[in-house]
C-alpha cells in the first residue's frame, strides 16, 4: 500500500508530517514552483485526494475481481490474460473520478460502480494495446512484464478486445434505480470516447507524429486531449449523469475533466523524462528514444509543468459554482499533477 500511495506524491521539498492518511500515507511534499504557504495548502488537498482514492480503491478492486468470471474451461486462458492486466496495481484514478462526480450530484458509489469498472476496463484495454510491438512496443507496465510478453501478442490483442466489449456489459449492470435514459446516455459517452473521435483517433495521431520534428503544440494538444483526456472526461461526465446532473452541469464537468485530463498527460510526459523505470513501473525515457511528440520536447520541462498547473487551476475555477461539494474532484485534480508515476 505504501508503494501505491507513493505513486501520487511529488518528489520535491518535504514540508513535514501529516496524519491525513493515518498509517497509510504520512509524508507529503511541496509541489515544484510553489511557495511554502501555497505548497502546504496544496499538500492538504492532495492528501484529501489520496484518502478518497484509498477509500474507493477497495470497492473498485472488489468489483473488478468479481467481474472476472470464466464460465467455461475453454475461456480460462483469455480470462487469465484479462485478470493479469486488469487486476494489476493501477492508480484507479478514472473510476475514482466517476464515483466522485456521481456523489457530487447526490448519487451513490454503488450506483456508479458498474460504469467506474467499465472505464477501468477500457483504460486497461488501451494499455494492453499500446504496449504491443506494432504500437509503442513496451516490455514493462505497472512494474511487471507487459501482457503480450506473458501471454503472447495474439492473446494480448484478444484480451484487450474482450475488455472493450465487456465494459459495455458492465454498464448494463447499472442499478435499476437509475433511469434507462441516463444509462443510454452513459453508453453514448463511453462508446464515443473509445472510438475514432476518442482514444483510437488520438493513438493514430500519436503514431503519425512520432519522429516528426515539425509537430506543433496545437497538434500535440489534440493528440493528448483525444489519447488521454477523453477517457477522464468520460469518467467525470458519466458519473455526473448517473448522479442526476442536468445537461448544463454535465457540460461544465466535461470542461473541468478535459483540462485535468490534458494536465494528466502533460504530467506523464514530464515523468517520462525525469523518473526511473523502477518508479514509473514502465520504461522511462521511451518518448525521447523514439522522438515522440511531447510537451517537454516542444516546450521544455519548466513550461510543461507550468501548463499542467495552470490547467488544473482553470479546471478548479470551473467548479467554483458547487462550493465545498466539489472538494473531492478538486483534490483529485491536484493529485493528478502531484503524482510520481
């Protein structure tokens, strides 16, 4: 658990001990380029986010474990491949965002847990496929060999396919207390984010721009919004829909989520250049090795950090309308740019 918590903490100046997380996480650090006064405030908010993820992680992991169901000995192999990646030591930030957005509008975690699990399944599918030799060609994910290194490229491809299909079955298990109209809207949101105008489109452009010295910041932003931010946006907006949000609220939360999703990917770009493979749980320095389009490559590390921080600041301003009710989502936004992996 300590290793899980440490993945969220920024490796900068220590600002002291805290009891926010009890024995689970006692030490927090001040984010880069913040004054000590502002740093302590952000540390407090990050601690709230850590506590929330830890609180919900048990519920999420239990539901994911229960979803693994080989109903025939003939499907045991594919389920083993699915479980290997799905039940790994993930941060669970997407399902946590879904649950927090649902609760913001008076819904319960139990109402949103099927959709939260579906989002984690789609995220896991994207990781399995991204790691394949025909994509990013990586051997390490979450601190262990990638799926295709263990089960073979054919089984990894099929495990990802199965996860994408199973995600929509999970959404269909939403409690009957949630209206069919809202469930259909969640299906629309999640299917849209998974296709050519979402994850797939982002990955295509990511591959297309690899090695291109003339990639612009505008193009890079489009890639990051579609490759990464779109699934965080789906997590937040689907949770809001389940919680009973109206169209204006859903749109507002979508704007919030797109900003923190872009900040998430910028933080990933920075960590790829500044962390070790041991800390990241995946191959560090891979982006530079293949001349991938990243924010540090185009803008430098300092400006990349500044942009991620500014995006989170703007995102939190969007939620000011909700007052203290938005505290959890705000803390998760701070968590995104304070993590170490």
